[in-house]
C-alpha cells in the first residue's frame, strides 16, 4: 500500500471513529438540564446548576491530561494512544448508562474528559495530513463531529421524552467498542517525523505564553468553547421559557440542535477548503461575528421556525471556528509538535468548557432564561475581534527552548 493510500485509509477510519463517539457524547448534551432533573428530582434552578456541573465535568479531566496526551502521541505513537483513549471513553459511557444517581453520572462525565479522545483524534488527523490538504482534513473532521452531533440530539430527545437514555448510552458504548476493534485491525501508525536538530524545539505552554499571536489564538479558542457550552445549557432554558406551551419540548430542543449541527456538517469542508487557499484568521473573525449575531437575534423571534433558521445560520458559522484555530496554530509549528500543540489548544478549549457553564450558574439568579443568550453572543463576538489583527511566525525564539 502506498503512503498516500495509507493516509486516506487512516483518515477515513479516524473520521468514522469521530462521528460514532461524538454521537454518543452529544445525545444527551442538548437536553442535559432535563435529564439531570430526572436524576436529582429538583426544581428547574437546581437542575440548571447540576447540568452546568455535568457539562463542565469532562473539562476537569481533559484540562489535566490534554497537554500530556499530546506529547505522548508525539513520543509513543498516535495509534497506541488512540486505542487507550477509546478504552477509557467506553468505560465512561458504561458508567453513565449504569448509574442511577447523579453522583455516578458525574463520575462518568469526569472519566469521559480524562479519555481526551478528541485531542488524540485531532492530533492524529493533523499529523497524517500533508501541508496542502490539512485544512480540508480538519474540515472533514468538523463534518464528522457534526454528523454525530446531528444524530445524537435527535435520538437523545426522543428517547428522553418517550423511554429512557440508559439503553441508548449502553448501545453507544458497545458500538464504540466495535469501532475500536476495527481500528485495532485496520489503523496504521503514520511514519514518525524526526525533529530538525537545527530548529529550536517547541517549548509547550511557555512558548505559547511568550508569543503574542499564539496567546490570542488560545484565548479565542477558550472563548468559543465557553460560548458553545454556555449555549448548550442556555438554549434548553430559553426554549422552555420562550415557548412554555410547546409539547414535547425535549424532542424539539434536540431537533433544533440537530439542525445546527447538520448545517455545520455541510459547511465544515467548505471552510476547510477556504482555509487551505487563504487566511484562517479572516474566516474565523467573520464566522465568530456570525455566531454572535445569530444568537443575539433569538431574543426577537417568536416562532420556532425562525429559531430553526437562526440555529442553521449559527451552525454554518460555528463550522469555521475550531478548525481555523487548529490550522492557524499548526502553520507556525513543525509536524513533530502537532500532538503537543493539539493538547495545548484542547486545554484552553476545555478551560472555556469550564468557564461557560459556571458563568451561566453565576448569571442565572441575575437574568431571566431568555436574556441569558446575551453573554453567549458576547463571548463569540469577543473571540472574533481578538484575533482579527495579528501576524504569523514560524517556530523560532522567543517561543522555543532557545
């Protein structure tokens, strides 16, 4: 098998793994307040607080392990670390499925973050792609994520309204195990890139903090993730408060999330192609402002079909964000540091995953559920404005060990 064929097969397998695991992850995220209310038997405010904790819990594990898992990928091999991450992810899904209390459920969410599966998949996809097509590959990864996130909310909302999430969580864990077996047999380790001894080595977090442009990108990554996870919690509350007489609200909320992810699935490869040909910074800024506008306009619509249109617009814009951050940062580094950089980006993003839900927890007593969309829009706008001006640089002092 030629090197090009091996890259294409690896990419196809990784994208399939991304879609399946994302479906398992996202089937409950949009309806988290509703599911947690069933476990805790508390009022809406209490459920919102518990769901904020549940949304933030994976970030704790990822925040601790992401920088190390990226370095371990560079050092020990991407295939090996992917299989380890998959095993931990499957264990977390089974724990959530079998838990009858909110405490076991929270432990499963924490273990899910410790798997750092998304970090390994992103680093693997970036590493196995060549320079001319890396934006396209990251765009296809965005489509795979959106594909899983499109199916997950629909299944989760319907199951919660009419049966239970537990059988679906169990089935997802088993299906992920099957995917893991296929990867064990079919996935190949890409050739290892030897660092150039004449180029200073990447110094990790110290390098990021020492370089102005990388600092901006990392902060922007934190803000978009904070806004995204805050929106997950806020949107269910917004739907309940803005359309109080609507039947089967969980199913409709899941469907609206799915529409947004369907738009992301279609738009991600297009953004990837644009990034390969042009400037990721420009597309990131435009997309972040588009997200802010589409979310802010939720305050003035009175029909669910208009909400659906805004969710589609937000999904199209959201498709550009994470992949633009990854590509913009990877262009400033050698291939031997992709794993490490992917881990650092994930650490900042999960910092946002913590920030977003906790910010909503603080604001719940101060704002009514509908007006909670304002802080979400503000975070997307701030991220876009933050990186609109900047200058790229290749790996060199001051963000090296030299």
